[in-house]
C-alpha cells in the first residue's frame, strides 16, 4: 500500500501518492506509480431529465470536482504535473458552468439524449475528456474524476 502525503498550499489541499523503494534491497514487485489530485468548486443549477421526482425540479449545488492524474514516472522537475497546470485546466473546464444553469451549456443543452442529461455522472465524463485533452501526454493520464453534488453524493468516472 502506498502511503499518502498531504501537501497543502494555496486555497486547495492536494494529495500525492508516494512511491516507496524496494524493501530490503530486493526487486520491487510493482512498478512505481504516482498520483496527484486537485479540486475546484463552482456554483451552478441543473434540472435532470428522464427521471421522476426531486431531480426534475430546478435546483442548485456548490459542485466540487476532484481530478486525479496518474503516471509511472516523474518529469525532469520530479513531478507528475505541476499542480498549477492541473488547477488551471480544472478551473478552465468549470468556468462555463459557474453561476449558470448547466442545462443551457453545451453539450447539456441538447434535450434529446441521455448523454446530455446534466447528471453528476455526465459532468464527470465531460471533465475527464476535457482534462485528457489538456493534460494527457503519453506519460500522464487522467485516472479518475469525481463530481460531488453534496458532501455525501459523488459520481466517479474512470476514463479508459
């Protein structure tokens, strides 16, 4: 098991996995694996489609999006990716939704498809695809994206 080290600076806490050297000087049974995570928050409303009940009512959340990048190696600076780059990509992806009705923002404005339903699951998928486009480089991949509607409700997407 890899221990976690909390690195706190600026307005956000970040988590990084620490790769350990082989024990007792022997060969490692697993390859090194590094992860970094960052998160953003934004306020937005949505109205779910194709469902009965509470979700169909217009309602809002302070959304929390947490993205985790993964790499088997570090760059020349000793990093998976600079936290500032990850945060900038997350913030840029969240910006079109800030203080908006998500249903009015592309691709969620298309009312005909379940893929355009503004669910936490579809937001997680959208964030993952956009972060992959901005940050993946063959060494670094987007491992997971979590979208939290509340402190207890979260959808997680693992791009493959």
